[in-house]
């Protein structure tokens, strides 16, 4: 769940009946939304970025999100795309 100045992350591992929740501050301007991604895909993307901060560009929960480092390296224009997954109602 993301809303102005707050990101609430949650993850579930159904195989091992584990779950985790974390709230953090963020810079976000837009309507509040619930959006879900495969955690393995997010970890893979974030593991190749060397920056302390990244930017997520989200349109709505049914469209792909773009992830970019906040500071692009010289002669580089890196953008990664991650598709959302359906949330259970």
C-alpha cells in the first residue's frame, strides 16, 4: 500500500507460512493504491542497482511499474520494468 509519504510493504511465503510487514516513509504524489509484485523479481532488480535510492514510477495497479536509479551513471540510461501481480480480493 502506498500513499502520500508512506509505503507499507508486506510479503508472504506460503510454502513456509511466513510473512513480514514494514512501514517506511517515501516521497509519493498520487492517489493511494495497493499494488503487488513478485518479491523475487523485485529483489533481482534491486540487487543490480548500486544506488541507495531508486525511483518507482507507478500508474495504477494493473500496469507495469518502472524502476530507475535516482542517479544515472555517466553515459547510462537504465530503466527496468516489473509487471504487477493480482491481489486477492
